[in-house]
C-alpha cells in the first residue's frame, strides 16, 4: 500500500496522469457540463480507493488533495486567498509574481515542474469550460463562483504566441464585496466634497471615467453605480464580470462571450450593447469602452439615456478623442460630428494612482474653436 499522507507533488502528478489515462472521459464530460462536480468526485473517489487500498484516512486525505488539485487553484490558492494580492502573473513553472498592496514582487511559490504547470493550465481551462490549444492560443475567461470573496479574471497565452516555451497566466482578482463611495473617501481616493459632486452629477447626466491601467476607474464606477436610486432600471455590459451590485434591486448584467475552438458563437460588447439598449433601461453602463460599442453608448447618451463608462486615456482631455476613435469603427458620422455628440457626457473624471485627479463639467460644443468646452470642478 502506498502512503498518501501529505501527498508529494510527484505523487499528485502521477495520480493525475493515471486518472487522465484511465478515466479521461470523466474529465471531458465534466468540462462539457455532461456530469456534475459531485458525479466527478464520486468517480475519482472510486478510482483512488481501488488504486490505493483500504486505508480510509490515507484515502480521504488523497481524495481531498486530488479534488482540490482538480477544482481548486493548486499552488496559487494561498495567493488567491490573500486579500492584499490583486494580481498574479505566472511566466513559468518557477516564476510566479504578484502585485501585493500595489507593489510587484516574487510570490514565494512555484510549481514542481513544467509538466505540473502545464497540467495546471489544462485543469483551470477545463474547470472554466474553455479550450487552450494552438487553435485558441489566447483565452480570457472569468470564474465568479469558486471563491467567496473574489471574482477571478484569467488571461492565458500559449507558447505558440509566446517567446517563452511555457504558457503565460495572468489572474486579476476583483473583490465581490467592493468598496462603496464612503469607503473610498476613507481610503483617500476622493474628498467628501468630490463624492457629493460626483453622486449628484452621476444621477443627472452621463459620466465618462478615464485614466491609465490600475488607476481606479472600475473601482470608482462600481461605487458610483450603487448610488443610483432603486426605482431606476440599470443595464451593465462588460467584457469581464468586474462590475457587480450588492444592493440595487433592478440592475442587469451582460458580459461578452469570445469565440472558441469548440464553438463559433460569440457576443462582443457591440452585440450586447445593442441588445442592452432594447431592454427598457433608464441607466446604461459599459464597464470598459474599447471598441465599436462606443458608438452605441454615444448614441444612447445623445437620445437622453443616462450613461456611464470607463475608458483608457493618458489625460482627461484625450478621453473624448479616444471614445470618438472607437465610435468611428462602425460609424458613418464624421469625426467632427461625433465630437459634437460628446457634449452629452456632462461629467469627465480623470483617475491617477488610485485617486480622483480631476473632475470636469462639459459646457458644450464651442463652434468658434470647434472643440468641447470644459470647466474644472475638482
């Protein structure tokens, strides 16, 4: 009888190989949703008992470790559990980096071998029902159910598109219990005066929040949307499930679905934005504007719909140009016409280093200068 107490990485690797070789159909069925997690665990339990004898304590420990290995996140679980870690980057089996409290550093963990790391990539893909292969070498997917505290947003790129011979894996952790506006004031993101101004303006007209990567755009938008009154119907469309609600009773969420090797069905932000605008909503939100959906949120704002969204920009004044660039992908309007339409976004917020740097009010289109007029409020 093989001792299994505190199963070594080599034993777990061996067991995984054996299970895939002998019971691979169960993994495929699980991946395709043909059997439940409970049924899979039942099959795995039977296999382990038959393979490792009748020591119930040893069997129980190995079954627990094996199911954690298949359904959990292996060596990365402590990092996912750590509330101070916001991002995890795996560039090789022995090269794991994190962003902890805003600072990038070594994670202090590694996989036992390149083989174990590749198995892990296959397992998280199967767990989230996506395919990673040369035909789908870059995959983005979200796990919103595994962890009680975080939504996990994954990006995987395979060696065919990497310079490295190993996959790259990036995980963004989005807190399910996100900070409200009062929390952000306490943390120093904005002042109480700024919070009052933004709350009032957010309800009265369309708002565009801009800034660089990890500047706090989504965090601020998540908090502001919780100030929308309960009698307002809200639609949120987004690429990844970063925006959620804790309190609002009439808020619907749609997310994009990329094509895969297993299915040609896909729904991008443009598709779901068009659908969202036909669903009797009072307030329309796009989590991150980055393509042709810009035209639909711009048209919605121009017809009196209150809208909000975030967009990447290096400065506040460049954000309207960026949105217009995206809108022109699908538009027959001229750039000048689209810039005129941008006066429907009455509030422009620029984020920097997780703080509200500036807030501007749009005063309208200046025909003489042929540009938008803005008044700085903060």
